[in-house]
C-alpha cells in the first residue's frame, strides 16, 4: 500500500480544506453547538492559521513575517478578550488582515508564475478567491470598528456572530448576489463594496478562467524533458 505523504507541491489542497472549514463549516457549527460555539470558532480559526502558515513555507521571509503576525494577532485577541480593549480588538483585526494579504500574495506568486499548470495551482486559485472574501470581511470589520454605523443589518450581532455576518456579506458581495439584508451606509463602505464586486468578477472571468484553460491544455501534455517545473518549490530568498 502506498504511504500517504504531505508533499510541498500539494500545499493548496490543505489550505483550501482549512478555508472551507473556516468559512462554511465553522459558522454553522458555532451557531448549532450553543455554548461550545466559541470553542469551535477558535479551533477552526487556529487550524486555518496553522495551515496558512505552512503554505508560506516556500519563502522564508514570508514565513517569518507570517509567524510574527500570528503572534501579534493571538496576543491582541487575548488582550481584547481579557481586558475588553477596543485598541486591542482593532490591532487583532489589523494583524489578521495583514496576515491574509501576505498569504494571498505568496499564493498568487506560486499560482500565476509562468510554468506548467497543475491541479494544485487550480486549487490555489480557488484559495485566493476565498482569501479575497476573507480579506474584505476583515476590511468591513475594521471600518465598522473605526466608524460604527457604516453598515445596516448588523443589529443584534456581536463577537463571532458579527464576524460571521461580515464573512457572509463579503461573499455575497464578491459573487454579486446582493440580497440587500446588509447594506453599506457611508461612502467608505460603498467604495469597499463596489471594489470587491469588481475584483470578484474580474478574478473569475479573467484570471481563474484563464488558469483553468491552461490546466486543461497542459493536462495531457507531458512536461519538457528533464524538467519538473510543476513540482519545483518557489524560492524567493537564498
């Protein structure tokens, strides 16, 4: 029997699974399990952070930066939880946003570099799409924290429930569904909303579609003799 191993070239499969758990399974279990919901939410977030950190292994600089941001995020979250500090809450969200952007940039470098397109790259492109939604959810939270009342439809939500609400609103915006149950009320919120909608459509119609087309073209074509570009790790620092 062939031993199952975690290969560096398959990193995006694990990141995609973690993002699905965090954005889909996590919110459902958080609401369904009542008092255990907080534990589930923190566990899903922690798992996502760990796997996202592992996905940065191809760049030592990015990996070290990711560790620093995660440490800041954990400490700020703990300070907010224990002391109720608004400054700590904003620092937690800002460090989380910076971490998501870092992961997205490193993933984009790996996915869209010029070499053979394999299934891992296609999954990586889907990861970037999920990360865009998570980044904008964090931007919405930061804006609402700095300027309360920037959105309607959030009454009665707090803590993790409010975070899930912003994630829901972000992906509804990203996919241009626009249900109208959450609405931007300020020029800053409206600007973020239409920028996400434009980016979401451009990413799907141009970048992701082009990558899938290249994958289908490369799938049955053998790689050039003596090369294994689809499995070569990205090195950004000697």
